[in-house]
C-alpha cells in the first residue's frame, strides 16, 4: 500500500496569511487529489493535482485561493491563501496507486486560523 | 450528480453485538465503491473496494457487500477497538479524474 506523508501535520495560522502543505507519496501513483474535511463533516474534493499542468478544481474552489502544484509523479503542494477562520479544517492529500485502483489518504494537515 | 447517503449517522453497540452500516448511492455508472475507516485526528484508512453487484469482501470482523443501489458494511461481534467513523465513497465510471464522492459517514461506538 502507498504511504502518503503530509507536512505540516498541524498548524495555527494568523488571519490573512498563507500556508503551504506538502504531500509526498512513497510509490508510483497516477492521480493525486486534495480534500478538505471541515470539523464534524465528511470529505469534500478541492481539486485534482495534475503533473506538470494546472490543477482541476471542483465547484466552489478557485486557484487563487487554493493554488496547487505537482512537479512530479509523487509530490504535490496545496497552498491555502489569505486565510480566514472559515478555512480552519483538515486538509487531506490522496493518491491512486499506479497499479490497481486503490486510493489512499495521508494523515491530514490540521489548520486552525485565528 | 453523484450522491452518497450513509445511515445511521451514529451507532452505539455493545461489544459482541453485530450490526450493519448502510451506504446508499446514485451515480452515473459505478466504477467502484470504497469503504474507509477514520479514527479521530487521522486520515481515512482504506478498507475495501467493491466493483459489481453481488461482490463481497471480508477483513477480520468486517464484511462489505454491494447491490445496484447500496452497500452494507457488516460488523460481526465488534470490539471497542472497532470504534471509529466509517466512510463510504463512490467513484463514477464517467469520471475521468477518478475522484471519490463521499457520504457523511457513520460514527460507530462499541462499548465494552
């Protein structure tokens, strides 16, 4: 199974600042995704991270607020820009293994905006 | 639009009391139905993927089944360590991005 590492695991951020979350996968994957999980809620897809090109965003999420990079097959970053308390959530990186259809998740990055 | 509904939202069981969690879905051509377990403060842990009606998969005390409209996660003789939130998600066949649409989850509490 793929191991997905996220950094930071937890952070407290000031309103108006930006934070970049890193995601590293230990094996070859095809697709990488970023999800948000607000307190007490289920997971909502933010975007699909595409290698070498712009991410594909879901309705309600925009590149200016959540810029995403994926410079190679196993690494991606998500930036949460100009943060407000409403951005306090768990941000989860996910990846689909190159062999098979199993989709794994990282441990998440807990962001609290004050 | 793909939709996933899980029931109940919360379930309290005594240790050893078997039960089932439900996941109802509507999707444009199901490619796969996924079950995950999520412990507080952690990311979802993969349990099963089911691909076609009639398919069943088992892992320890858990068995997942699939019909054309819903999936069940059966928990046999649960233990307190089975306490977690169980998430169901669907992957649509016409979904070029292969992303998952999640249900709201069932929060399971098993009391000793």
